C-alpha cells in the first residue's frame, strides 16, 4: 500500500510539472472565489471550475485538546500527522483531471463506550466495553476524477478509495480494518442560453472487519453489542469478539449552473444500507441500518458576492434481528425496528468581496440551525436538541513583492434553543448512563468558537515550484458546561 501511494504521488507531481499554465493561487485561497457550491457534486461541472491548473503538496501536524469530549465514543483529544497532495490540471482546452492522495496517522485519547472504527458510519451498532482507551489510526486515501466537454455535452467521472486500520496495544485490543470505495458519474447539457442542467449518480461500498483480543492472563471483560441510547443486545453480551460490517450507498442528484453570474441549484437523494454480522454466531446478522438523506442548495452568485441557502435531512432507522437458541443454526424469528435518529441542517450564508490595491478582503456572515432527535421504542428513550449558530468570518489576502499573506479570523455563537432527554428503565443497564448524560450536556450546551489563521506564500523562481508556504491555524471553543477545546495545526508545503 505504501509503495502504491508513493508511485501515485510521483505520477501526480510529474503531471503538475508538465503543465505550463500559471496557477491563480489567490483564487484557490479566497473564501469567495473558491466557494464549494453544491453543484460541484456533479463531476461533469469540474470542466471550467478553475481557469488554470493547480497543484499543492503539504505536510501538517494537528493537535486537539479538550478537557471533555463532545461525544464520548469519539474521544476528547488527538494528535495527527498528515501528508496530502492534490492537483487540478487542464488537458488541452476541453478536459480536466483532478486528484488527491493523502496519508493520516493519528492517536485519539480516551475513546469510551466504542471499540469500532468509523463511528458516524455504523452508529449505533458498535461493540463497547467499560474500559475504552486510546486508539491509533492509519488511513490512506486516493481520489481522482476526469471531465470533458464534447460539443454541447459535458461528462465527468470521479472515484475514491480509502483504507484504514485502527488498533490499540493494550487490553481490550481492537483491530479494525475499514474500506471505502466511491464512484460518481455525471453529465450536463445546456438549458437555454444561460444555464447548464446536469444530473449525476453515486455509489459507495463500505466494509469493516473488527476483532478484539485480550492478552491479560486474568481474562477478558464483557463486550456489549450496543443498540442506541444506552441499550444493548442482552442475549449476546459477553465474549463475541469478531464482527463484520458491510453496506453500500446509492444516490442521484440534479444540478443547475449558470454560465457566469446567476442562480445555482442542487438537490441530492441517497439511501445507505448497512448490516452487522457476528463471526461467533455463524455470520448471522444481528443489526441492520438504513439511512435516507436528502440535501440541497440554492445560491445566487454575482460579481464579488453570493448568497446561499443549504439544507439537509437525514433519517436513520435501526433494526434488531431476533433468533432462536441456535442449536441447529441461527434461525431468525422476528425483526424489530426500535431505533430512529433524525437530523435536520439549515444554513444561510452570504459573502462580500472588496478588491483593494494589492489586497483582497472577504467577509462571510452565516446563520445555521441544527435539529437532532433520536429515539428508542421499548423502553421509551429520547435525546433531542435544537441549536442555532451565528457566525462571521473575515479574510484578507495581501500581496507583497516576495509573496503574499493570507489572514483569516472567525467567530461563532452556538445557542441552544430546545433540549430534552428521557431515559426510562435506567435499571436495565446502568453502566453507560453517565456517558449518555455527558454527551447530552455537551451537545446541547451554549458555546463560543473563535478561529485565527495565517498563511504566507513565498514566491520561488522555479519552472516547477511556484510558492513555498507555511500555515498555522488556532481554534478555541468554550462551552457553557465550563469545558473547552483547543485545536492547533501547522502545515508546510509547496504549490506547483
């Protein structure tokens, strides 16, 4: 895997050096000019997204420290080393190719009530115990795409691959191998004289193989098959150490893009299914997860400004399979659907740009709403909250003789509007109750979030390397629960 990663990277760098077009780096860094609108989910619209070719290679160190986890199952702090190479290249006048290759190695501290990787992908059906601990994770990701315009039609295809290993070297010792494979195809055709109408389809394949070992001569601790909101599968609590997660996603989308300024619109519908199987139960599936997601964005873009409204709704239904005694092979007796999670995101964002002598200034105000609810049927349990977020970002890009400086500041206020927690029949399983209360308190807390970042690009007099840059980012979050989090990242790299 490592040799393939290096080979892919070298090929990408060679392509970047062979293209003579000058990169408009300032466009890549601008909050307004490089806004990722929803229409770019259609790979066919990659043709013409940027006026010139661009490539960047960087390495970064990231540190996140929080005195309390926002979600206990995801840990409260991590350190990460990351390497990333990305490129967007024109091939002649009518075709582009783009891609990204990255490596991420991180150590996450104090992961509790979760021994499974990719928590947001498989939740709530994780394997958990009462100990937890740090988790090491290594991930390789490759992403590439190609788009071309042929007369009136534009075509595009995009593929991605990610492989990750998560593990711990103390009891309990999970070893989780996960794999994502993504494919997306899209087309676009003129609609009148001002717009292009497009459509795209997406497919994803996901799998995870999980095994948990114990080396302590005193024996193992109990492993729980969690079912959501602190419930677990009572029959299979014990020493079931091997699980398989398999699933796929299918989706379709429509896009509307102007030729220049005007209205942008995008809508997408997807369905994801996931199944959890246990090796110790003759590969019998014990849980199924179905996730429906609909999202969309409408924006109006004109010279030096835009306004965008985006929304997404996700519904996550979980099923539990009931079996007989398993003496002659596990035969399914029934299937229940006790778990339901629903999430609604709304966001309104605008941007204004001022072009000053040797300087560009961007201001981006935003308003967001997050409504979340998850329930368990029997016993009746519910966690629900609604948060309002007000934000403001400011950016200045100043050009000097030997390079340019990009500085950015941001401030957000998170205000809880409504919250509710119901945990009936607590005596059934008392161990995770404190974790549930912690998650609820942190997710529904008021918070202030601030950010400051700076990046300096030094011009290089080279035919292949354009700039050498250093970037630093500092973020701070203070919650009304008197807990805080600090995120710091430093990166160094080159543009080609």
